[in-house]
DNA sequence: ATGAGATCCGGACCGAGGTCCGTTTAACGT
DNA sequence: ACGTTAAACGGACCTCGGTCCGGATCTCAT
C-alpha cells in the first residue's frame, strides 16, 4: 500500500482556496492532495453538498447529459460562479459525483481481499482488476462518459477504424486463434495521439523508448521475440 | 488490399448533399463512402477549398487552437453556416485538414514497400506500423489533438493515474524486466470507459467476451498462461 | 437563352461553458 | 459585541460551437 495518500480524485482540490488557479489542469499534476476537504468555509461546504446533491438528482431524473452547469446551479439555488469555483469545470463536477464509487473501488484493489487486493500473485490480481473495472463500468458508465468530452466519437472516427482494421488483419495472420478484434484495441491504445503527446511532450519520454515499448508490446502479444518467456 | 474503398477520412461525406443529416456521428458508422467528392456544386467546391486553405493558414500562423469556426469562416470570406454545412463540426474540419497526410500514411501501409506494406511477415509489419505511427505523430500532433476535444486532460485525470499506477505496480512484480511504465498504458487502454461503452453498447459485445479478452491480454503481456507460445 | 427547382449561402440566433468583479458573509482576534 | 479581512457569492458578460431559414445561385432540361 504505497500511495495511500494519492487516492482521492480531486473534487475539492482543483479550485483550492489557497490561490486562485486559472489553469486547473496544471496543478493536479504534482500535488499530493492529502486531506480531502481542506477546511472549507461553512457556507462553502454547505453549497458544495447542495450542488452534489442537485447534480445527482439531475442525473437520476434526466440523465447525465442534462447536468448543465446552469441547471445544477439553479437546482441547488446557487449562483453559477459558485459551481465553477468549487469544481473548476464540468468535468470536475462529474468527477466529484463519481468520487464515491471511485473510492470504494480503489479501496477494494488497494486493501481489499484477494484476488483483487494484496495477497494473490500479481498476474491473478491483474486479471481480477480488469474484470472488476469492466463490471464497474456497467454501472456509472454514462457518468464517466459525460465526464470526458467527446468520448463517444473517439471510436467511430473513420481514420481510426482504418488503422485498427489494419492492425486487426495483421494480428489475425500472426495469432489466428486469438480474439484479434479486441486485441487490436489494446494495440491501438498504445498509438493514441493523445497518449503519445502526453508521454513524449509532457513526460519527456524519447521517441526511441516509445518505439522500443511498442515493439516489445507487439512481441509479447504475438508471442514473438523470445521463444519462451 | 481488402478495403481499399474505406480509406478516405470523411470530410466531404458527413454532411453529404444527398440528405440533410442532423446527426453526423450516426451515419459515418456503416456507410462505405467511396467517391471522395460526391460531385459538389461549383461554388460549394470553391468554398470548400477556400475554407481548407484558410484553416491551414490559421494553423500555420497562430496554432491549431486558433482554428475557430468563425475565424475560419472570416478568413475564407464565407458565412459561418457554410463551414458547418461542409464539414459538419469542428472535428470534421480538423479531420479534413489532416486528410492528406492521413491518406499518404494509409497508402504506405496498405500498398507501400515492406516492411510497412505487404510482403513482410505480419509481426514485422506490426512493428513497423507502430513505429511509423509514432513518427508520424510528431508531425501533425497538435492538429490531431485539436481534432479531439478534451484530449489533453485524458491522461492527467487523478483517478486514471491511480488506476494506472496500480497496474504498473502489479506489472513490475509480474515482469520486472519490462518497461512497465509504458506497458501499463496499453493495459489501461483496454479498460478505457469510452472503449467499453463502444464495444459493449454500440457493438453489442457481451461482458464475458470482454473479460476473456482482458485475461488473454494479461496472459500474453505477462507471459503467463501457456508456458510457451 | 431561359425558367424551374434543387442546392447553397450567410449571418442572426441559441445554448452552454467559462470568466469577472462588485457585494456579501463567515471566521477570528480584540 | 464588534471591526477586519480573507473568502465566498452571484449573476452579468464573453466566447464559441452549432442551428435555422429567407434569399441568392447554380444546374439542367427544354
């Protein structure tokens, strides 16, 4: 249990009361954000609760896409500015809504019983982890999608389809007995432009290492490379 | 070369002149979209060219994020409605801008010389494909990012970081000699909520198959399962 | 050439996310 | 109690993506 302090998704920390941050995406990068609620003022805490409750009501009654910042503000009898100050942006609000189930899940794989929690061999824990995530996704999936703008379109873009089909075709030749349709998505994920940007420009990982990682991934997936691993 | 007709990314096809489509994301799902320019009217073609040129100018001069629909319209001396009718939405416009290099790339891996094109063994082609994509991304990466709303934030969301760190830790135990940092991204990709949504709800793939694919992926990546593949 | 009709154009309009700043109010020391 | 101050509030305001429809324009058959 190494990083027990990193757990919280950052609803109350993005627009932290310390300094008026103008670029919320920059700070939640390195901050440790330990205490969940950094001692909000009484009215602030009250409004925060009101807002979350109002947002939850809206989701329940009219679906995730009805969660408009103005609608939430109105439902909570609060000014629009308050919503943004507290949650930063729409994604922040939705993320805060997801926070509860998120934490429960984190607790399960960080400290719960095996095979999800510690105690089982790592490969078994990996298997369990993925299956747990898959099952969890069936619950609050629309909320998670709504929290990520443009999530629907990502996998229907024609260009992407061509690339994935190509990978799938090659996979079918290399490992005919596998579920190449689904396997190809894993490979595609490693080539996602957003990921490449994040790794190469934000993390400073050199191209050579990315290429090496790709080749290694291909070898592992297809069973090439070492004859026996 | 199975699907030579699928190649074009769909700039002129989304708001095709045939029928006034109100939901552009729905149609480019099953359509075959063969002819690139379905015989636009003269003025329409002229404006389309103008708009692409204007958008290109804006990207070159002021970066991808300056490509506002209104700005493009103004730069091209054209009404805003025209931009939307032609390209559907902002993503469509940016995609159309990327179309040229996209097609070049597609031609390279569909019909070019090995190892990228046909002729080499599939595993080798896969390796080459990934490396080519990685290199290609360094060129028009900002454009590709701009074409996908919210692409920057996707990998800095705190919740995601925790999940990925967990995978990475388990991977480190299972395959200590691998580049677990990067490998974990591939596994994370397979659990992306947007992907799950696409596969399970849009493609109708049952949960059991997704779970099986995940377990298989873990086994392949970690070298578990069969002792020798 | 010309008229009919489909197609396209343009910009007013709308909704929603996000910002700003003058005003209000909770917290705390005296 | 009361004054001070930092923080929170609220809603007007801005920008931008996306829609709509009356009017201009192109195409084609005659």
